[in-house]
C-alpha cells in the first residue's frame, strides 16, 4: 500500500520535473515582457508569435522586436529546411541498406557491423561535427551547409536503421521466400513485398530524421562554418546579454505542438494498422 | 498444366554447423503423382522439400525435375511452387493480386493476369472474394488462395509443407478431398510433407516414411500400413502392439519369436536368422478374442468406446506391474466387456510381423504406456 503511494508520488514528481519548465515556457510566450517571465505579468499578447509575419512598421515600433534580425532568422530556417531535405532521404536510404543487411544477410561480422553503424549515434556530437569539418576541409570543401549535411547524416542514419530493423525482424521470412518462389527476382521481391511492408516505418523514420536534423545543435555548430541553421540561430539569440527574447518561447511552443501532432498521428496510424 | 517427374539422385544435405539434415537419398517421384513424405518433426522432410524448391542446396547429389538438373537454379527459376506451412499470403495485397503475383513476376500484362487470377479463384470457389485482403478470409479460404496462387504459375511440381496443420479437424478432412481433386484435375505432381499419417494415407498415391534424415520406406499407403519394413514405419504409421523377443526358429516366410509372453509365429519379411533380436508387431484390429493361434492370456484393463469400434486395453504376463500392454480393436456390434476379466487373445501368424530391432516412433501410437 505505502509502496503504491510512493510510486504514485514519484511518478507525479517526475512528471512535474519534466513538464513544469515546458509549461512555464509556454505561459511566458504569452506575457508581454522581455526577458520572458511568468511572475512579472504585463498582459496577454500574441506578438512574440506575430513577430514572424507582422508588418515592418509594427516591428520597428516594438523596442524588443526591432533589435532582432528577422530576415536572418528566415534565412537560417531556410537553411535548416535545405539540410533536412538532403539529410532525411540520405539517412533513410543508408538506414534501410543497413537494416536490410543486418537482418537479411546472416554473417558473423553482423555484431561488429551493428556497432560500427550505430557508433555515430553514441559518439559525442562535437566529435562528429569536428571530424566532418576536418575531413571535408582536407578534400577542399569549406565548412557550410554541405558539411552540416554530411556530419548530420552520420548519426541521423542510425534512427531509421534501428526502426526499420525492428520492423524487418517482425516480417515472416516466408513472405519474401514465397515471392521468390513464385518467380520474382530479388529486386521485385524488395519493391513489391519488403518495401510496402516497411512503408509505415519509413514514414515515421522520416519524421524522426527531420526533427533530429532541424533541432540538432552541437554537431551542426562545429560543422557549420559561417552558415547558420534554425537551431544554431536560436542558440545565438538565447545568448543575448539582455536575456533571450520571448520569441524563442513562441518558437519552442510551436515545436512542442508539432511534435505532439506527429506523435498523435503516429499513434493513430499504429492503432489503425493493428486493427487490420 | 502438366506434371513432371522429380528425381533425387544421391542427395545429401548437411548444414553449415555440421548437422546432417538429410542422409543420402535416392528417390524417384513420377510425373502427376501425389507423393507424401511422412515423418515426425525434425526428421528432415522440410529440408528435403526446400532442396527441391531451391531454397536449400544439397551438399552432394542432384535434384532433377523433368530430367533437367536443377543445380545453380534458384527458387525463382524452377518449375516448382511451394505452399508454405503458414501460407505466406501477401498481407498488403488483395486476393486477386496475390494470385496474380507469379504472373506479374513473369511480365504478364495486368488485364491478362487479373483474368487468369479470377479463373483460378473460380476454380477454388473464391471468385467473389477477389477484392478482399487475405486477413479478411477464413482459414479454409486462405488455404485455397494459397493453392490458386501456386497454380497460377503453372508449376510442374507443387510442393506442400504441412499446409493443413493450422486448420480444424473438420475443415482439414474437407481440404484433403479438395487437394486430391485439384491434383487429379490439374495433373501436377504433388509432393506433400506431413507428420499426420491420416493425411498421408488418405491422399497419396505413394508415401515415403522418413526418420532422422533417412527415408525408411517408400510405398503405397496400404503397403506401408500392412507391410512396414522397419520398426519405425510400423510404429509411426497407425497403432500397433509390439513385443520384444528373439528369433528361435525360421521357416519359409515365417519365423518363431521367443518373448516373455511365450513363443509366437509371425511373418518374417526381412528374413531374420535364428538368434536375431527382434520386435513382434501386431495391429490392434488383428488381435482376436478367443483365438487359439498365438494365444496370450490377458486381463482387460480399460475399455474405450470409439463409436464404430471399441478399443480394449489388456495387460498380459504374470508378474504384477510388469504386464505387457496389448490393445485390441473390435467392430462395435454391441456387447460390453467387464474390466478385470481374464481373456484369451490370439492373432493369426499371417497378420503379424517380425522386424529387426531399431528406432521406434517416439511420440507415436504404440500402446505401451497406459
């Protein structure tokens, strides 16, 4: 009985510890004060959100917002989209190849290979960023979006690999064998049997890769050279000497909403699939 | 569709870990034959089937189909189609696309392959289910989709790996008849793997009994049931009484065996010599009450009413607790035996067999343990 109550108390403490900062951040994103605060309430406002689309005149009039470089922020977000647009498909292809190899190609080297393919996920991001920078510099490529992409792919590819492996291991091997037995070549077996089976896992892996790419800070920071991305720009804004502008709270709130939306969509898809 | 013959010429299969799954096997299966391989799980029968379909490469020996050596040909290049134990229907495709898949792989145009798929679905009485997904069908319907899908590629040899094992008893016996009919109708050679002697005996032209990687006997169901050649074949197929003994005298075609229950006379098809350690086998339906030939006094221990026949379980031999179990099936034309009654059992020498000692079926139907 007491152990039950202890567990309940622990659970609630843990949840509070996790979610209280998020709740404070969200509340502060609607408070008309900078730096953000929840105790010093100066009235409800949407302006930290409206920053992204408000007209120039209103922007100039606001003492906090006018110090921010909106155009630069847009540029950095655009860079993030470009990086993700390359990193996501590349990571999916690499992860898929790794997953197929590790589940279908029974070799004694598989254990070693598994660690080699996953080590970038475990290695410190700083090291990944630096090594990509050094490697590509030696090849004559200057730090920039390209080095960010290459550095991110090394660890992002691990996510789809793990997710696709889990799915492939649940596929009965007889399905591929049956297709082969009916006269299909290996490529057709992959395209008609394996790939459709993997489609839901590929979709969720793509979302996770995109989030991982856009939100990545440490690896990107070291590989970026003079370029910027969404995450590094938020980082730069947060290091403001006068405290960070509540615009960052607004961005954080939007990220939370997007993440929850994807998680819900994923859960609903899985539920529907389980029914079939 | 026309069946082709299958020849296994000295086929041996050893796994990379050194396990010998199939001992050297020579086997000829005629074109258009319904051939069953019957054996307990782990006897190597599925491995043998996979060697014919091309998923397993024999360590030595050749597989010939229609006279052509299949060495170097993968499963997609052989004139065979395999029906898997779990059927392996493609869950994301409609029933029609499942059946048409083999034709799709052969580059047949969509309209044509769909028409062919629908013809085959009509053959297995599923014409109205073409748009459904396999998961929406019943077990028996799924079974028929798997058959239609395999037949769509017009195989010369259809390989079936215990396809009925997931079905309930009633459906299973229905599907037996259906499989037999489809085989007759198409003329395709069927190689059917099963551990169920009932399936093997009812459907097959010929049966091979397999144990521990070795084919022990090949013959018609009748031959295997009434004239098993090994102790394993005798105990795995059907119920049988067995008594351990030693040959003490031989005559043409017959032998006398000394056992703890006395000396009995029985057929000696393997030509055992005097002194040989042997098993005496008698089917329960060959045992008779009150027969003087090969007489054994025994006490009735249990009576099982099976409906059309009654199974009587006896204990013979004098020492308490060391009794030899014997069972007898009699046609049920009425009459109730009383448990504990002493009776005199007997059997005709022509209905009993003396075979050399050897491996017995472990899970089998021998009646020793009560």
